[in-house]
């Protein structure tokens, strides 16, 4: 069941055998110039001629899968890679557990699988669009390179999903692939599918929070789809997770570096006024956490979901690390305890576990985020700061699911809509916050130098030192 070796000399690098699949190859080669036009229009602005020290996937092996070199982003070799299988794969989630995995799309699941693929695909160009202007505010060449690496890999993840659309969904798939290049993040007439991907990401505090929280949602969604009975989707997601790990590293360490520098500036100022020292105060960092974390909670879907139950039962989507963590892969009788709002009060109810699969995945996501917060708070304690950062309640600032119709404070207590609006700027990034953040973010162009509001990282990337010219104009 192994797949072909990597063809790096093809017009579209791949290990899916495009050379022997002329129909799909021609369709993708027809789509490629449309993609490049979208990249020129909506990719990182004004940096097309810069030489960026990027990693490019050249293999699906565990070791040595990427090549590092300076390259112009429009010349990046976006490829299609599936993780090989050396044995017949079996379905290991849902009602068909133990039967052979699907190599083609079953007719009864065609619409659901297409919806899953399109929704995942839509997030990839959306994030590039949200971040397209950030290069002008980069705090260092190191960070600029990290931004651009995330951008080109989000583009490669789009290619992975577009291949599935072209290969397995016929004319409908080709139409959906074209639509992916026509929607725009934040466009009032043709926005991206999911709300978090229509929010402005116009300064680096938001960028690091985005890659910390939104890309972490991507980790859990991809991990759930890696369990899919549709084997080509599962193999696509497996390799995407390899690249996604760097995006999470950028977000988690980026916020940690801001927190570290803010603690240093707090000690430097006679009154502990971080903004007075040109830094990012902890209250603003907390509001950024509140803003992006809660938008990302929406990405998991409703707390009670018949779609989630159907996807699990059909084997389209599993839980995080399904095979390693669970023994019951059918989940017929189990229940999940959920907090709901009834008659103006919070109440716990039991619902069928299958209907709570979105919430099960959200639980794992929240635990992972809490781990990062504990690490940041240990850093604050070690640096002598009294500040401790927190995650808001999963009920706070929600736009999807059971809690969207109610107002909560960050602790998860019910409040009036008037109180929420009155305290919004206390709890969430405000226009004044965003204006201040953009005002202190001036691009740093000298190798090895970093903006005042962020600490340097512990080490460079790809074996290079911090003073390496990661981006050459």
C-alpha cells in the first residue's frame, strides 16, 4: 500500500504519482497559475524579490525531510506529499471499525467528506491573507523568516487539500478548488468560512497569539482527520502535522519571548510601567490571549452536534490520538457531562458521547493551551513578576455553540449583555490596544538585532546563528 517516491523534478513536486495520472496532473497544472496569481495578490506584500531562508519539503521520511536555502517566495516549490503506508490500513473509528480503509470516496459520504476537506482547505489561504502585511512590522529578520515560513507552508497545506479535491471529487472538487482562491479573509461579501479566519491579524502580538491558538486548533483538527477512514485524507494530514509543529513553535515561543521582555521592562521602570518603556504590558497580553483563544474555541463547532456524531459513526473523523488513547472506538453507550444554560442559570446535563465529540476534542485543545500558560507563569515567577496569565472560560466571548446566545465574563459567570459591552475593552483587545501595538512595531532590518518589545530567541533556525541574514533584500 506504499505510494510512489518523491518526484522533485516535476512541475508540481509530489509523491502521489502525478506522472502516471495525466488527468489530475493537467487539472492541477491548470490550477497552479491561479494559485500563483492569488499568492502575488494576497501573499506577503512587497517581499516577492527578497531571498528568504526557507525550508522546503523534499521527502516524507522522518529524518532529513526538508532542505534549507535562500529562495524567493514566489519561486517556492509547493508540493503534494502523503505519508506512505507499508500495509493495508483498517478503519479504526466508528461503526465500520476493523474493515479496510477507503481508497476512494464512498458515495454516501461524498458530501460530508467534501465539506470537511473544503473547510480545512479554506483556513490555509485565509491565514496567509490575514498576515500579509506583517513583514513590514517584523521585530527581526529571524521573526520575518518565521512568518514567511509559516505562510509558504500554509500554502503547501492548501495544495494538499486541493489535490484531494481534484483527485477524488470530480467537477465539484475542481469548482471548490477555484472557490478557495476567490474568498478573502474579512471580505464582507465573500468571507472565509470560519469566523477566526476573518479577524484582523495586523500586529505581531496577534500573529503570535494566532499561531499559538489558531494553529493549535489546526493541530487537533488535523489529528482528528488523521484518524479518518478515507486513507488519502488521513495520509495528507499526517504529513501536514509535521510542518504544523513549527507554526506552533513560532506562536508559543513568540508569546514567551514577549512575556520575558515585558517582565524585564517591568523591572527597569521605576513604576513598573511596561508601556512607559516601550513594551507590551501584561494586561494587553492577557486581552490578546482572551481574544484569540476564544475565537479559536469556536472552530471546534457546537458542543452538542449531530454532525460530529455522524462523522464519528461513519469513520470520517476520530478523536485526538484515537488509536493510542482509547480502547472503545465505536462509543455506542457512553455519555459526556456538559454545562448548559437553562432558565438563566448554569446546569450540568449528560449527553451521548458521540454528540459531544467536538467538545472532547476541545477538551484536549484546552489542556494543551493550559500547559503553555503554566510554562509562561513559571517564567514570570522566576523573573520576580507578580503577574500570572490565565485562560478565560470556554464560555466567554463565544460566537458558535451553546454559549453564543449568552454573555459571560472571563471566569465563565453569566453577566448581562450590557455589562459585557461595558467591560469589553477591559477583557478583549481594543482599537486603542491595536493602535498602540502598531505604533511600537517598527521593522528591524539588521541581522542579529531585535525590537525593544521582544526578547531574542534561545537559538537560530536551521543550524544558523541569530545574527544570520535570514532575509536578504
